[in-house]
């Protein structure tokens, strides 16, 4: 359990603390997969750029006078299948990472919206007046509990 969330016991009950901890860990998981997604597509962009710069320098400049020779040079180049396999594999992993990122974002947003919707049930009586302490701590962690929309 996160120390800052654990210190919120005077302002919330144990059920609320558990829910806040869960939303915090789901946010961390979502941020991790968002970072993986970014790294994957930066890598794909670099691979794509390197393939086209290589093919332009080694094939297009040399064989640009004849379209037949240009086509056969592309087909006989030993690096073309390697680039194709690497790019296809990268796209496949990019799609998988994107789906994971979407899944964790949905889990995080659903739980966050549930906390916002049930705030009247979670903070009753004397806790209701001190709930802003909890909201501020969670806001510092990047989790907005003030509104249900992003």
C-alpha cells in the first residue's frame, strides 16, 4: 500500500482506502503500458526511417534509371525481408501493447468514476467535511476525483 494513501485513515474508512489504493495501482499500470506504447512506436518510426533511407541510398539512387532494374534490386536485396519481418513484428507488438493500454485505461477510469459516483456513500457524516484532503492527495498523484469526466 502506498504510504500517502495509508496516511489518509483519519479522513476515510478502510474500504475507501482500499479503493483509493486500487485506483492508484491501476493508474500506475496504465502509465507503464502507455510508456511501452510510446517506446514501441518510436522504435517502429526509427525502423521505418532507417529502411527508407537505406533503400533510397543503396537501391533507388543506383537503379533509378530503369524501373525493371529497380524492382529486381528491391527483390534481390537481402535486407528487405529482414526489415519486413522486423516491421511486421513491431506492428504486431504495437497492436498488442495498444490493446493492453486500452484495457488498463478502461479499468482505471471505471474505478475512478465509481469512486466519484459513490463519494456520498464513502464519506459519511464527519468524514464528508474532510474529504477534500483525500481529493488533494489523489490529485497530487495524478488522479482526479473531483469530476467523473477525464
